């Protein structure tokens, strides 16, 4: 019932004409519609009252052609309550209102298994999204252990009893990354709580 009406999209005046059509029909990573994404997000928010949406950016390198670059679009990612470990806020210098300064998320991933060519290794990864000392959006990924994963009815889930990785040695994956848009760093965390407030 909440999505019987078509979503209203308000865009800046200088947005390209195709922007609204793309947002309504192909906004997700897998080119699903806005209504499809909202249906999943609203269900999560109603069930847990703590759904988080981030704006992700496809990886790109300097070897892409202009046509390949034009085919890359940012997309929203829904983080469920059990995937959000913690978040921190700081006061906005201009308005005094709280804004996100750190978000820590966790998820299940698969890697190559040195012991089997047929079965990939299932592990837990944690991503620390934060503003560094210069206020630049930075991400550090960590690798955990399969001990933090349980199987329920054939579905892999994170074990809430080990929610923060107690007893685990978290291994950094590479160096911290600073995502960029058109070559420029970002001065805010691209995360948004569906219920609005970011206060802890």
C-alpha cells in the first residue's frame, strides 16, 4: 500500500534529462527499479527501525575509455540492522547538528580456498567508513573468520553472539581507501538512515 503511487523525484535544475528515468527504472547495482529498492528498504525499516542506505561507487581505473566511464553510475546499497555494528557522529561546524563521522559495517564474503578448487572459503569482512583527520571520507576493510558465521536452513548468517568479532584477530585488507568522484575526494559519509536522525 505504501508504494501504490509512483515515487516523486526532485532533482537539481542542472540534472540531465535522463536522470529521473534512470533513477526510477535502473537505480540499483543490478539495474532494478526505485520501487523495487524501496519495497525492500521499507520492509527492513518497519521490521527493525534501523535500516541504513549507503551510496556506493563502482570501481574505476585510469584505463577506462570515455564510453566505459559513462556507463558507470553510483547506486544505493541497503544495510540491514544486523550488518551495522556501530556509528559515531560529530557536530556540524556550520549548523551544530550531528553528522556521521564513522560507520562500521560487516558482511559475509567468499574468497578462493587454497584447500579446495570447488568450494570457496566463506569469511566475515568488516568495513570501517570514517572521516580522517582532514575530514576526508576513508574506508579500511578487515578480514575476519568463518567462526563468525552460522548456517540456518541452508542460509549463511552472522552469529550475533560474536557480533563484534570477540576473540578474533581482524586482519586489515590492504591500505585505507579514499573514494573519489571525478577525481575529487569526498567530505562526508554517503550513508543515510531511513528514519532520518543519526543521533546515537
